[in-house]
C-alpha cells in the first residue's frame, strides 16, 4: 500500500531544509520485528537546527512520530500516516567530559555509549550495553537493565517540541517512572548528558561481559522487541504469562517465546497484526487466569492494513 505523496508539498514549504525527506519509505527494514507498512513521509534531519526548522514549518494537521532503533515498536501493517522522524548522522556523537560526564547524541546506540565510557573509566553506564535501542529510545522509555535505569544517570536532555522550540529537560522535568517519561509524546530528544562515576576500565569491561553472557543465555535476540508487557507492581509479567499457559502460543507467524515468555517473536512471516493479536490474546488469558491487566511496554504506531 502507498499513502498520497506529501513530500513535494512539504519541500515547497521548507526551501532551506537540509535533511532527507522521502515519500512512502518502507519501515519493515528498520523494525526489529521486521514487519509494518511505510512511513507516509520519512525525515532524517541533518542536525538539531534542521530538525527545529522542519518542525517550525510542518503544518499542525500533519501527524508526527519519532522512532529510534525500533527495538520497542510494533509498526502496524498499514504504515504510519504523516511524518516519521528518525535521527541519524548529526545526532550520533559521544563525548566524555570532565567529572565523569558523558554527552551523547540520541541516535547513538546505547551499547556504543557504554563502550565509549568503559575505556575512559566512567562507571555507572554499563547497563546500557544490555539495551539494544538508541539513546533517544532510552530517554523516552526510561530504559533499564540489570539494576540500572536511565533516570539514575541522566543529568539533562535536550529536545525539540512540536513547534520546533529546543529546550533542556532536567532529570526532574522528564517525569520518570517505570519505562515511562511524562514529557509530551511529540518532543524529539536530540542529546543526553549522563553522570557516571570513577571506575576501573577492566572492572567495567567485566561487568559488560557478564551482562552480555546473561542476556545471551536468557533472551532471544532476533525478530523480537524484548519485553512485551511491563511488570505489574510486585509481579513478573513472564510468570503471569507462563501461569496462563501462553508459553509457545502462536497466532499466524507470531509466537510467545519458549525461552522468555514475555518476548514475542516473528517466526519469519508474521504480520504486525499477528504480533499485536498475539499480545492481546496473552493479555486476555492473563486477565482471565490471574485477574491482572498487563500493560503494553512495546509501543504500537501506525494504522492496520
Ligand atoms: C532483545 C531485546 C532486549 C531488550 N531488553 C531491554 C531491557 O533490558 N530494558 C529495556 O528498558 N528495554 C529493553 N528492550 C526494549 C528496547 O530496546 C528499549 O525500549 C529501547 O530503549 C528502545 O529504544 P529505540 O531506540 O529502539 O526506540 P524505538 O523502539 O524506536 O521507540 C521507542 C519509543 O521511544 C520513542 N523515541 C525514540 N527515539 C526518540 C527520540 N529521539 N526522542 C523522543 N522519543 C523517542 C519512540 O517514539 C517510541 O515511543 C529490549 C529490546 C530487545 C529487542
């Protein structure tokens, strides 16, 4: 399927745009689930000023969605109407600063930031090596693993709002809770400043190796988006899913992982609808079995086919 092409109209309204703006760009290639339809318009800004210019000139009635590495997204089969923004070059610098601080562009993968901090002897960021997304996704999701969470290390983030105004968000402004930030959904984060602490490079490397070992032993890594549902307070989502008899359950080409039953897998030819239907089936069964309503951790964007 294809959306009407809005790119010529947008380009005419933004003569000074420097980034790449493409019509009907497939998103299944970027999605970790390898499913989903196209972006009506796909924008990769050249830098923060270009992003701000784009947002200032984007008509208010055109929907706006930002994606990172798509490791926490079901992109629906009908694609995403409006503009999908993805940050790339221009947002992927990482710098170690005085006082064990790390400044990172939001297109940087979490693991690359952890890898930059390690030889510099900056401890406290190793947990990022276990999260396969980008810094933008970590800021939005309050990504966390193995005892660390983004909120524990964030000093401040920069972000552009829907009107193109760029400002700094302090840690408190981010309104963090478990896998959630209360900053408006249409704010696009461009940079993060993290506070680490003094550490021994070898000890940090050993910590990262241990995280890698544990993840490889316990998690599937392909065509999945990791944990599907948030852990309800005091409970583990995977245990509730297991108790409801959902381990290995399939819908079309989608399956509840046998290895880690809070993970959904695309076995090869799943549609986004298969994956979302499987997730909703799991929610229903868990509700019937334990009375608990699981909340999606994975974000769903776009429209059905
Ligand atoms: C195998 C596997 C294991 C995982 N393990 C973990 C884990 O241990 N802990 C954990 O927390 N997560 C885990 N995840 C989920 C995922 O990696 C995280 O949620 C990650 O932070 C998402 O980052 P992303 O760049 O892929 O974001 P996306 O999936 O692209 O987007 C997720 C959300 O972030 C928003 N977003 C992305 N970039 C920006 C930006 N620049 N500005 C504003 N909003 C933005 C999107 O709009 C969307 O709402 C795992 C995923 C996989 C596939």
